[in-house]
C-alpha cells in the first residue's frame, strides 16, 4: 500500500538527520511518500528531503511561542501540502498537533480535499499535556489544552497509543474511535549491538531522559545519597537535556547540599550511539517517573542487557516484570529505590542475569517490522474513512 502521509509534531530535526531519525524515516518511507512538519534545531526555517520531505519551522525560544507558531504556520503548511501534494493521511503526534491538523483538514474539505486524521498519544497526556511551568498561565494553558484534546480526538479517524495505559486513557476520551497500539520508535539495533560488548565490572547508575519534575530525578538523587557511602566507586549519571531549566538548577543545588558533587554527573543530550554505550556500561538504569506513557529508555536499556528499575506507573509495568527483568517501585518511594540500588550493586552476577532476561524481552517487544506494520494499519483505516466521506458527500 503506497500512500502520501504527513507527520505533524513538535519534534526537532537537523540537516542532515541524525542517525536515529535517518533510520526512522528510511523505514517510514516504505509506506509511500512521507512529509514532515516540525521544528528546526535553531531559529532558521528549513526545507529539505532525506527519505521524507521536511518542512521545519524556526525553533522559537519559549514553549508558548512555539505553540502559537505551530497553530498559525502549521495549519497553513498542512493545508498547502494537502492541496499541493494531495496528502491522504495526516498523523498528528499529540492531541495538540491533532487540533492544528483537524482545523487544516476541515479547511481543505471546503475545497473538496478529503484527508484522514490519525492522532497519537505518546505519554500520559492527562498529566503532561496540560502541564505548564508558569503558575500565572497554568489555568489558561490547561483549559486550552483540554479543549484542543477534546476536539482533535473527536475528529480523528484513528488513534495511536504506545502502551495499554495510554490505550485505556484514549478509551475514556474517545470510546468509539479505533485505537492502534504499538511502541514508539526505538533504534533497537544500536542498543542491541552495544549490549554485545557489555562490560562485566560496571557499577555506574544511569538516568536517561528529559529533566523535568514528572521524571522524579530528585527522588533518584535522594535514594543514591543513601547508598553512595557504601559504594564509593559508583557514580550516578543524569543524562538528558534541560526541558525545565529551573528544575535542572534545583537538582544541582540538591546535589550540592547532599555533598555529592563528585558523584553525580550531569550529562547533556547524547546521540543514540553514545547513549547506548553509556547504558551498556551501567550497572542499572533507573526511571523514577511519577507519570509515564511507556518508558522507551527501559526498552533501550534492556536491549543493552542492563537491568532496570522503574516506577510502577503508566506503561512501565508492561515492560518490567518485577524481580525477573528488573524491579518496580512505588513512585516517590526513595527507600525502596535505595534498597533496589543496593541489591543491584551487591549482586552483580544476579543483576547481569536479570539484564540478559531483559535483553530477550526487548527483542520481542519492539521490532522495525512491527513498527511499520502499525503505521500501515493506521493508513488502511484512514483511507477507507476518507472514501466513506467522499461517498457521503456525493450522495448529498
């Protein structure tokens, strides 16, 4: 099935694409002709083709400005692509982008263009989608996001969830709409390759992801402080970009107050190859989130044969079987987290066995073939829906 599909989202892309994005869109290109509307990595707009046709908006410095930019310019871009390139399906990568896409599709319908809409949910949008950092604008932001989500989910021909927990959320919001479930893209081969070279004498603890309060990194630092003296050679690596700068600053202050400046190391964004290497060198990866759609880094760490500890929230329990391929803890339970860290560092042989069990699981839960099949299913649902609308219009 060859189709023209446009992906609309807030993701940032470089030219040329980084290795992970290049693999992703090389895979997606098997669907047909792909178009991408997103953001540049800087203030320059960009348009180029690399497996897909990229139309990138300048990345303005503040989230609210980017919302406005995407709302205004994103609509025009989607509408233009529909008219100019006869786009058949738009895949919006969150309910907010879904609102933008739904309006553009409505305008296009007035001119006789029928387009299918798929809306994706990659996280716990009931929590994260409505989160805004400024108390002053939080109520307004929450109201706007809720209305956008309600509208886009109601207009969607099909919904995509990445876990059973996000599927259940979507069923509450749009019980009549078909839901296709498959995990977010993972460059699984890179992590599997890193796992083949895994060291046996590792003792580092790793967190990987954005730095914001919902990820619970402050709980991890407190738990690490409990075991740090017992394991003086074990460092904690906090890997990821500062999505919330004030939170990032508070973490550094927390580390200083605990006297762990030489033990906790903050590392910025890494490429997938660099991240895979760091994970393969770790004794354990910890994801102490208080809310999580799935927890892709857990799959990635498992692929490197590294044991994992994660909070018992969202989609994480779908990945971690407690005591088998990792450990589950209650969100915010710093004492339990410290106990699991202590167990991993005290029992390296058992921890390695747990990591190899996780590696087998990661190979089962994600594959490139199942990922592209998920999008083929979405397109198969959307195109008949477009045909049905066209027939209904003709009948009138």
